[in-house]
């Protein structure tokens, strides 16, 4: 089954490149399948609502790709985005967002009004929706005459008026009492099971996690874990292989999370992780003692940075009394060769690590970052992507190292992206060039 939603390397960064830079989402990768009930779970401020709004197209400050039914949402123009909002998704919010001056029936009919549908037909459908959710008797009332639970039922009715494929709910029971909360969650479950709607729900309440086929746990803008509720049936549920994070992606997240640490400190943190990955790939059917013993051997190999296939084979073949793993020669040879191959791959990943580290923090030292923060903050420049940021950092470094002169620095900032520049306004590039010269003069006073 093909995913209905696919998110690739999604970042949401506010004030990019400035001293106030804030990463709301950091390299999010996920797939959601048709008819799944998905929950984004985590504490307040972890990025779960930002992820929901990014997938819905309401959050536009995004970097990366978001595919909905094979179409890249990030490339939609305004009209395509408007059509997407009207036909493909339905939104439910914690605050209901019902229009106080309109009756319940008219609130529900609003999506059809924007579609220029026949008045009689949309009125009939609105009443049918209200009947379905048990609030038809409130059709002629104003929203403030209803209880919180009733208002949320009305909001769900409105979200479903255009029969969307995907229903997105941001803390839909956050303002409700426990009885109303249970009722609304049960309704969403029925919509998923009976109407085959794909549900994506944001919550910080662990009491509702059992409703989901899969739960994405979030913290500090990253997905830290994905759990499958095996007892929930009826749709494709991703296997362990599908939800297992990509190794290099996890390394990138670790590097980004611990960006304040030195490369050697980060390397030490990753050694146990790498050793476990190698052993889990190389060994099948070993006892806990055997696995632990070989894991320690691999950790030592990684710490020394030197791999000797013969000594590894000897260790695996030796008896327990002599400190070895006591494997038969054939198994020892097979595992030693496999570890050798995987360590080779790990070295490639380490090279990737270094590239990632340079991309996430492209400055060669704190001086470049300080200068960049100062210049971008001074002229309130909004940097939209990492490519521009890298061009600016490289230009600053080259000017500080006197590799280029003032004019070349200015031209790099002003040149368009297709020619390797930062694409900044000519006047802004000139101002930044002048200010950097003052900083350089001050440095040597």
C-alpha cells in the first residue's frame, strides 16, 4: 500500500540564521497510510501542532517535502492550496472556531457556501450532518447556547461537510470535560472505522493513545519514537522495519541536538549506539551474555578506530575461559567478515556525519556565527533556507581570512542563487559589506 502522506526532511525554522533562531521542527520524516488513525503525542511546545499545520498546509514556513497522495504540497500555488483545504482535509480545533453570529446550521454549511453549492442542497446536508452527530435539535441555536461538547460536535460536522479524505484534529478535547472528551474521541474512532477517514490527531493526554494505530512521540521538534498499537485492526499498520529510524538520519538528529558538544564528545556518545547497530545486524540467535561480550569488543574497535579482521576472528573463536566468545570457527569467520563489512559502512556514515555537522553549523568557529548573527540581526534579514545560510557563512569566513576582498564579499551576497550567491538585495549586500569592514577594522585596532 502506498502512503497517503509522506514527509521528507521537514524543517520549520523561525528567524533562520539569526541569534534568535528557533527550530520548531527538525528533519521530520514519516509516512501515513490511508485509513490510519495517527496521533502526534508529546508535551506542550514539542512541535506536534506545528507538524500538523505543516501537513495541512496552514504552516508555510517550511523546508523539505510534504507529499499528499503523491503531490508535493510545498509546490502548490495559492489556488491549488485553497482547493486542497476545501476538498482534501477537514480541520478540528481545540477552540471550535464557530462564528458566534451564525446559527449552528449555517456554521456547518459554510464549507459548502465557499464551494458555491446549491443553498437547498447544502442546508439539507448540514442538517444530515448534525443529525448524524446528535445535535440536530440545536440547528437554529447560536454556538454560545451550546455546551462545549455540543460545539465540538458541530465543529466536526462542519469539518466533514465537503467529505474530505483526511481529518486533522488539534487537541480537539482540550476544552471539554471527561464525558464529552470520551464522546468526541469515540466519534473520531467511528469516523475512522466506519467512514474510512484518515485521522491525524494532536494530543498531550496519554489516556487517548489507545485509539491510534500508530503514535508518533515528539520532543523538542523531533520524533523520538514510533509505537504501533497491534490490537487496532482494519488498516495497514507499518512493520517494525518501516517505523525504525534511518541510521544516518538518527545520527543527524543526534548531532543537531548536541550541537554544543565537541565532535569528540559527540563521537563518544555515538559509540554505544553504533556498536549496538553493528551487533544487531551481525548476530542472530546469540545469548545475552554472548551479545554483550561481542558488543564490548565492537565498542573497543570503534574507540580505537582500527579494525583487524584476524584478531576479531580469534576473539570470536577463543573459549570463554580465555576471554573469547567461544563460537565455532565457521560462525566466527562469518561474523568477523560481517562486522568488517558493517564497520566499513559505519566509516562511510562517519564521513556523512562530518558533512552533516558542517551543514548544520557551517562556520569553522564561533567567530563566523557571531558575525553572521550580528549582521542578520542588524538588518533584520529573513533567510529562507540553508543554502543561503551556507553562502553567507562561507563569504564571511573567506573575508575574515582575507581570502576575498570587500567587493567580492558584496557580490557573493548579491549574486542570485543559481550563480552560487545568497540572492540578497543589492542595497542590503552593500550595507552588510560596509558593516563587516568596520568589524574587521575593530578587530585589529
